């Protein structure tokens, strides 16, 4: 793809020598109490380029973009637009100057139509704004910028990819010349990603610029012209993409060599795979409130000292499987056996007491209480046992000591244990939840998408947690949509399709193609898999 | 370039308190201004208010009498708030408690050491009964508790009036619209202040301990902060909602029992005096902390007491409500403003910077 770029019609336009960069940052500094978010960051974005911004979680990418878009004021340095110094007192100033940002979490009104969202808070919205006018204007914008949207659709009914198109179109409609995208592909399917990239190239071809924040190295290499890497708030280098390799970028980003070991290898002295299963499902079936089967006749065994990977396209029963395995959801049919005996039904506290930890899919929504402090959140699994919970009491100082232990084990720097947990970055939240669950997971750990939204360094840390736990003889279930991760870490991989466990295959001999076929609901070619979910 | 304001995610308690003090002072200043504009002497009125609230023994006794029900109804609304539920029905549960207590007091003769606890028990049971249906509906069917608890207030208020002028009407002395005087009363400890006051104080302190230092309190805090996380941790959220709402109903009912047995000594229409609704105000001011109920209720009691004094000076009772509203409004503004801190934008050069030489 990369080598073809210059022959494509939407290649970057030739830029006259001496044309000033669209955006130039000179020595930007931004400090928060006790934290250097950005230190002396200089960067320039030329017209007609897609500039990728790489960095680990907490490297200062978001802060820098918040400075550029006028949400924060820099504590030092200059923002230069088209050669002229600028300061943005508010986001509106940045929008007026042609800088548009598409956030990771969309800022759309779910109950409004696409056309209404596009026209919300826009100077050029006609005074008499009938639905018909707005939709016609939206259709015109959609044609002009090449982002196809349905103007009369309600935003809440749209897929994440469609919502993102609305968001981008909204920014483009306000004459943005510099488009900033924060993790745009995190919510997209591969096909939607291709569409997005095609549109971004078209946008670039008109002499505009794009700043793309991403963790996915392959994508960055595919789409960008230049790459800047932030580490600990500083710009550690800007490179031409053509000169970069994924491994090289990862090393610079993390600031250390990433050792890509085969994570299946056991350390000496590791617990062997147990012969009797610790947790088993027998014909497990779940129905949703409408009576639709979300999990169908799943039979599997979890053995101590082994990692079972669960692959599948999201929404094929992964959520139900993790909730059944952690006692959060009752079964409509079938059995769940803990050490060979019937487990208490749908009692997550009993499962936790039995040594089953759970890293939930959506940590902020279901694993944490965002408004409460770190201490209260870290006590969530152990509040009912000594030393925190004696005689029906809640010992805050014991909870504080537990929180301190978890924070240290997770190697997370926090200003103060009384900080609301929502003020921590997503990566730090995930590390804390992982550590909290590992503490109680004496027998089983169910981890749902533990690396989602994390950077390479944090992913490696979380995966290391899982393999360490495996080596201690704990059974680990790893639900992931990243096949490479599953193939690296898991011992066996189960594939879910429409709530059915299609097959459980040996990860050492599995290949992407077989798993891909199973994920699409087709039976695996004989020989490479045991069929029928007889795990 | 001028300075600009930035919103901070968290506020220190001291900072919030400072802003709130400013808000109360502003509200009082506005009140004073309007009093002066309507031709009254604000200094005279202020003097009168201080003398008849904190500046004299009678004033302090009245303050304590106002404080007693406010502490309990404020605590009632605060505890439900901790699990994310709004009990707007403290007024109704207050009436239910008064009715339950009166029934025992009027029709069960006996020594007061026996009858008073029975009145309290009966009142609390009635208050819990009054909130039982909204609580069950909220916990198990997700029915919005704000509507159900609110509407039951009118039922309870009218039921009280009906009992006071109907079946339980005092036919002996022919009093206008109330039952006869109860044969037992809560003993006084200081002037007209009865034992209900220290008991209410103790209850609020106990609740503060219960909500922050016990397993039950922790479960409620988690359930209120994120119900999904509570379910994930295996906390029985429904049972806790039910329990907290019943506790809340019981607290408001106890306030009703104290009022009827300690202050008014008879059941009459309008007995609750909006104490249930003022409990919501107290809870809003307390921001979910039972300990904060103490100063919040004190402020509310002061305003109510001052209002009575102002009424003797030909101000209508609506003026008191208006002042309460003004104080709340100012505090709401102050709470939000406390988040903002000024930041200065560094002046940037307007001369063309690097790279501009090539511009045409």
C-alpha cells in the first residue's frame, strides 16, 4: 500500500517550497499539579500530510491536542497557524481557525437525527431550519466530502462507524483544514477502517492536513506520511513514515526494546496444567429478555495452569460467557460446575469468594465506581473479608493499605489514594482492575478484552500478569478480538459464533485462517480442530 | 490577552465551604437590600432576627425545636441519596409517623415509659409502611421513586386532616381542627426543648458512622455510585435499596412522632409544616454526607426561625420560602463556581513567526 501511494490520484499534493506549515508548535509546555503533561514539544504539520502521533497511554498526546484545540492553555510555548502566532482562549477559537477534532468518545446527541447533529451549534445553520432543509444541506455536505451518511437517521440507531462519519462530517462542514482524530479506528470494523482511510487520503489531496492519534502501528505505517512520537510528555522524534518499521517505532515509543517472547513458554518451576478441571460448563445456555439464545449449549472445561483464549467477532456471546463464568448471569439451561460440584447460581460474590476473578469488558461502566476514590474502588472485592470487613464493619485504613498494595503491584503512580478513579488514565484504571482481580483469582481469572484501548507497553504488562498467574496454576480465560495476542498467549483457543462454541483448538498448531473460518461460522477443515466444543 | 477560567474536576472541602459562606452572605445581602427597598429598616430587622434566634435563650430553644425534625428528615433524604434514590416523600412519612404515634397515644392508656416507646415504634412502622410500596416498586420494577413518594405526600396530608377533624376529632374541648391533647409527652430537658433533640443528634451521628464505617454503608456507597459495579461485586442492590428506603421512611416518621409527642402534643392538619420538603433542602446542602446534615439543618432551622420573626413584622410567609430559595440558588451557583480557577493565557507575539517570510 505504502509504495503505491505516490501513483494514486489522492496522493499528497505538491507543496510549493516555503509554504508555511498549517500548524506549528514551538516549545509547548503544559503542567498539572505534580505532573508534567507536555514539556517543550515542537511539531509542525505541513499542508497535505497525514501526521501520526504515537505514544503510550499517558505520554501526553491528549493534553497536546487539547492545547491545540483550545481546551487547555499552554503554560509555555507558541502555537503558530499559517505563520502567525495564535492563542485560543476557548475551543470555539480553534474551530474558527480551521482546527477540528474528532474525539474518541463521540460528542453527538443520540436522540437527534444526523442532520440535526451536523447543524447543532453552527453559525451557518439557516434561521428557518426545517427538517427538510437540514437534510438537504447534510446530503450536499456528505456528497462534497465523500462521507456517506443518512441525514434522517437517528444517531442512536447508527453503528459506531456511522456515528464517526457524522462526527467527521460535522467538523469538516465547519471548514476544518486540520483534522485531528483520536484513536479513530478503535471502534471500526476493518471495512469501515478502509473507508475512513480512503476519505482521509481524499481530504489530504485537497491540501489539508490530518493529525492521527493511534496505538496501532500497522495502521499508522499504512496511512501516515510522517510520524511524531511522544514519550513522557516530550516529542522524542519526528520521522518520515517511509523510513520506519513497526518494531523500530515500538522501541522508540516505549523507550526500551520490547521482547516479544513466546508467552506460552512456562518459566521453570511453573505449575503444570491440572488434570481435573476447576470450572466447567455443561450445555450452558442463556436467553436474553426477549427469549433469544445468546449462549447455546456451551460445554467447556477450565484447567488450572492453562490459558484458554476465546476468539470471535464481538457480540457472539463473549459477554454472556464471561458473565456466566463469573456468576453474574444465571443459566437458562445446563450446568456450571466448580471443582466438579454445582456452583451457586448467579451469585458473583460467592464466585469471588471461591477465587474467581473477573476483569470486565467495560471497566468504567461495570468494574469501577468512577466517582469514588481509589481506596473504595480497590476494596470492591475484599470489603467483606478481613482485614477490611470484620464484624460487619468497613475498616477504611485497612482498605487504604490494600489500595496502596495494589497500586504498588500495578506500578501506577497516583497523586493520592483519595483521587476519584475517573481522573486516572484508562491504562492505569485497567492495571488497577487487573491487579485487584488477580489478588482474588486464586483459581480462575476471566479477563474480557484486557488489552483494549491500551498501548503496547501496557498490553505487555497485562499479558505478563496473565502468564504469571497461569504459572501459579490458575486457570485463565482470555477473551480478545486480537488474534495475534490469542495465538501468542493462549494454550487453547475457543471460537464463539452466534453463542455457540464452534470448536476449541490447540493454539500451538492453530493458524489464523482456521480461526477466521470458525469466526465466520464455518466449520474448521478437519484435522486442525476438535469439533463440537468438546473441550 | 486576558485571563480565562478553567474548570477543575475536584474541589477541596475548604474551598467549597468558602464559596458557600460567600453564597449565604450574598443571599442575605440581597434579602437585606429588598427589605430596605420595601421601606423597612434592615438594621432593626437584623437585630430582631439575631435576638430571637441565637441571641436569646428563647431563640435558641426555638432553634432546637426546628432543628429536631429537620435533622431527621434531612438524614432521611440523605441516606437514600447515598444509594442514588430520591425520597421526596419525607413529608408524607412524617404524617404517617405522626398518625401512628397518635393512634397509640390516644387509644392506649398506660405509663409514659411504656407508651412513648410504643408510639415511636408504631410511628416508625407506619412511616415504613408509607414508603413500602414506592420502595418495592423502585427496587423490583424500576418505578421512579420521585413521583410515587411525592404523590403519597398529599394522601398522607389529607388523611391527617381527615383524622384530625373527623373520627379522632377532639369533642371534649371543641378545639377547632385537631385531636385532643395526648395524655403522654416526651419529657423536656431544657425549656421547651424535649429529649427528641439529643436523640435526633445521636441518630444523625450514628448514621454518619453507619454509612461510612460499616460493610452495609460501603455496599450502599458502591450501589449509589455505580449500580452495575455493585452487581459485578455481588452486592444485593435491590435489597439495599429496599432497606435504605425503609430506613428513610422510618427516620421521617420518627420526626413526625417527635413533633406530635414533644412539640405540638396533638394531631392536626398541616402538622408537618413542610419539614419533609425542607429535609430535601437539607440533603441537597449536605451533599450526601450524614455528618454535613448537622450544619445544613442548622442553617435551615435558622432561616425558618428568622422567617417566623419576620412574619411578626408584616412579612408574608412566602417571603421565607423566597429567602430559602435564594439561599439554595446562591449555594448551587457557588458549588459550581468553586470548580473554576482563573488561568492566565500567556500573551503571544502577533508578529509573523518563522516561515512567514515566504507568505505572499
